[in-house]
C-alpha cells in the first residue's frame, strides 16, 4: 500500500516543482510603449475631449505607428490618423495582396491636421 502512494507522489511533486520554476514571459523591447497603452485599460471617458482620452489616443497612435512601421515598413505620422484609424489601417495591410500599394488603403482614411 505504501508503494502505491509513493508512485503518485513523485510525478505530482515534479509537476508542482515545474509550475514553481516556470518564469513569466519576457516582454519585448517596446514594453514601455505597451505599458503606457495598458495604463488606460478599463477606464471610461466622458468624451473625445477628455484629457485622459487624449493621452490614451496619443499612446495608441504612437504604439500603432511603431507597430505598422516594424511589420510593414510603412512610416506614418501619429498626428495624421486617429488611433482607431491606425487599427483599421493595420488590419487592411494584413489583408492586402502583395502587388497592391499601401497608398491605395491610406486614401480611404481622413487625415487630421
């Protein structure tokens, strides 16, 4: 009877030890930008002129412009498009055919001064 318990103890001990040793995932080099964006997670805003919303939108625009530049090699100005427009632009870039120019998709979005 004692041998049966010891047979199960070893795998359970190894599993518990493994769970304690596993390290959390390492964040990429753009962690500071991502953390600035995640600081706004779960917040609600009174409108588009709310100062908290404006800092969120700026963080989103900077993050998305950097991500689009890294992934597609297209340099965009964060002041030209809203954060949500940049999210749409990235999704369209993912779906575009290899021969299509990026400018064709950028013409669909209004530019902000």
